[in-house]
């Protein structure tokens, strides 16, 4: 994993430079983790400081909002990029390899979320994140 100051999100594809190649329409085109959870994971593992987000293999680290409350919602990052939050990003067995014994359990409930790129564009570190308004329900739905 490599931290970058900016990245281009390709609509309904992936982040440029990402090794993963999700299919168009896929629900896991981008993965996000909440910055505040990095300290919680470290605490569960008895580590003295937050876990380096690169070790957790997530694409984006965000702070200041409750990611888990955003399932099935859309967020705008900066001026251009819109992501649709599609589900939880559950930990895998690689967390035991990366974080040591207990890594999988430490990540349970703190693995972040997956998203689909609805509108691509350039994202920069520090860009504001806004929750997009929910579309009104169709009559009779």
C-alpha cells in the first residue's frame, strides 16, 4: 500500500493505480475505513499507538463522520467524486498475518465500508466529505 496526496476515481471502475480491478457495477470498487477506528484496533491488540492504515488494505481513510451510519447513502469527496456506500468491509484472515494473533477479531466491526464510484474525478487528501441528500421515495413505493 502506498499513501498518495491525490488520486483519480474512475466512474464505476476503481481508483487509478489500485491493483484491484473490480467489475463495472461492482459493490467493492473502493474501500473506506474510519480514522478513529485505527486507535480502537490498536487498543484491542495492546499496541501503544494507532494502527498504520496501510496495513489494513483499505483505499481511503476518513475522519469526522460515522461511516457505519452511511450504508446505502452517497457521499461527495471534494468537488467531483461521489461514492455510494454499498456495505461493510469485513476483515479477512490476512489480518492475522498483518496484525498478529487476534488481528481478525480486533478488526471485527472496525473493517470499514465498501463503495461504488458513482461519479469519478480527482480526490485530494484533506478534501471535505459531504453526505449527499437522499432522493425522495417514489409515490407508491
